[in-house]
């Protein structure tokens, strides 16, 4: 089997059913994908700093990288203008602060002793495992606060506090919770945990000039011109989908020259981003006539996926892709084994959001774990925080201790990985903001994110972590293509490709459901 990696432009559009799509795949990104297709051994695109082997080494590296960011910002004169009307950053990044509400404050949510953040996310219901995001992120920020980490250039030390709210993966709840956090709690900025919730609140938050950091991979977050206060945290789902498409295209001759692809699609904006992007890739492929694409959808609240998996298995697909999340990731493995897809399909894929042994390990799938053996994933570059393979990774060991100290068992959920990774990112952006003229402000925090260029300890070596104003709006554009080994209980990396800056920005058109 031949491995492929790469990045994609923000391709989106279409619907969850059959028919065409208005989406398209960026030619430059497609070329980058094809140029970095590798064999069965791991490869990397571009240069990457080797990871330190001690926490002292990590902290020294981050201090050096933060200092370089502060110098880069100050030397270029980026930030809020002297008259307070304009915020500037790299590559033409500009925000008209005079358009912010009259009552807007650049330091709302900041006091002499604290910085208050708001975080509506999923704490309950079928997708309740996502609680690991806010809980893990808050644990990281509280740990840093206890160490006096947030001391700015003026010697002022603050603690970061997080107001967490449960939206139950229900957009109808996310919207009023955001209102509560910005109108009553007066938070400095907000995290948002589901794609539909982000799409339904980012216009308001940008109009109010409030930072929003979204921990989903919907391509719409890459819009620094129209939504300059919104930043994404993980690999774009569109990128992931094109890597699936490239994998199929490159292996189709080995499979006999034709392939039927089956997708289990979650029926919301999350699943739609996956589905529409893969459909766009297939329709533009020179092998489009040789690829048949069929789908079944599931509701986010569905307790089981048996009926949909049975229907897809009856189609005898060559490739199966789970475009879903949470407990359905594990269910897809057990159902595929039961209905014959595991034996018959040439390749089966888990989604990047389920990259962990806590979804696919033998404790979850049962027995010796062989039901999951050989499954593939485009993992977004994340380390499998839960795997024994990372027991010697200095940062993973330290972060596990942070979670344990907060009363959380990291082994129970992969989403703690995402949470502590996001907590680390927010901590670094706040540290940089505190070193800039004016200290911790919403403007400085935004500029820090838009100039981010650091080594993320939660990512495997070779995957970069950066943004560059209006020129590069996606903070992670590298990915690993990995395959699960049930014998070793780990994801084994086959290929890593890095194409930072290659993804086009996405001015999302909600009416058409495409990037404009």
C-alpha cells in the first residue's frame, strides 16, 4: 500500500447526498500534495526543529521563539495605531477598530490580577467526550497561572480563569451561551467547540471585536479579512478530505482500476465540510469516472450507527471513511468487523478528531484489539497522547501530570490531548501579548496569533505551527498519514507532509455553502 500526504485549499460546498458540488480544489495545493507523496516510510516536507528531550529544553525553545515573535512585531510596528483606530499585522492584516462598538474595550476581561475567558463546549450527551477540550485546556491554563507564567513586561502577574458552559453539541444552546459570556461575564475572548456553533456566532463576535478561537477544522475559520478576530486551532477538514481523495486516486490501479468509496457522514456542518470536500476532489480527479461515491448520514445525537453501517456494507465499498466523531468512531470499527467491511474493503479511515488509542485501542474495541488493525487516519499531526509509545516524550509526560493533578485521567479520552494543546497555544499567545507595548489586550492577543510561529509540543516532528497575517490563515497545515497497529497499540506514521501557507483563505458564503 502506498502512502500519501498533503494539504488542500478550503474546498467546500454541495450537500450530504448525491449530485454535484460547487466546491473546487486549489491547484497549487493539489500540486503540493502530489509532489510530497511518499512510499511506506515516513517523510517530511520542509525543515523542522527537532523536539527537545526535556521540559527545560522546551521552555528554553519557546522563550526563544516568543522573543523572536515580539521582535518581529515591534520591529514592523504592528499592533494598535497611536490613535487607536487601526490594528495591523503581517501581510496586510488590518482591522478597523473605529468600526468596533462605541462601548468596546480592548482590555475587557482583563484586571490587574486576572484574564477571563469563556468556553461553551460539549460536556454532556452522546458527544460528551468532547468535554476533554475545555477541561484539558483549563487545566493547562490554571497550572501555568499557579506558576506565575502570565507575568508581562511590566512585571504584572495575572491568573487565567475560564468560564465553561455546556452546549451539549447543540447550536441552539451555543448562541445564548455566547451571549451570556460576552454580555454578562464580559470575557476577554471565547473558545467555540462545534462547527455549527462557530458559524452561527462568528459574525457577532467579529462585529463586537472579541477574539474567538475555534477548536474545529471547518475551512470557514481561515478568513482574516472578513473575520479577523476568529482563528482556527486544528487541521482543516477540507485538507483532510483531499488527502483521502489523493490516497484513493494513487491506489486505484492497485485495486483493479475502479473504486467504490463509502462515507458515513455526520449531518451537520462538521460532516458537510468533510463530505463536500471529498466530493469536490473526486469530481475534479482525472479518475473521476472510475470512482463511485456513496454516503449515509447520521445525526450527532444518534446512539448507534448500525443501520447506516449495514447499508454501506451492502454496497461492498473498496474504501470506507468515517466522517463523524465521538463514540461513533469506535462503533464504526466494531460495526465494520461485524458486517464484513473490515475483511472486504481495501482501506478504512478514521477521522482526525478520533486519533487516539482511547477510540481505537483494545480496551475500546475489545479482545486483542485486532478489529482495529490496519485502519488508516489522516491524523492532523497530533501525537497520540494516550499511547504508550509516547511514554518517553518529555512534554507528553509533563502534560499528563498536569491533567492528573487537575483530577483527570488522560487515558479515558483523546480529547484531553486537544485540550492541553489548545491550552498551551493560548498560553503562548497571551505570553507574547504581554510582552508587546500596551500589554495584554485583545489587539495584542490577535496580533500574537496572526504572527504565531512556534514549535507545538503536541504535534509530531515535521508538522509546523504558524500563521502569517492575511497570507496564511491556517495555523496547522501539515498532516500525518498513519495506520493502526493492534500489535503495538499505536498509530504508525507512514508519511508526513508539510505545506504551510499553501491553503487559500476561505471567505465562507453561508447561503451557497462554499468558500467565496
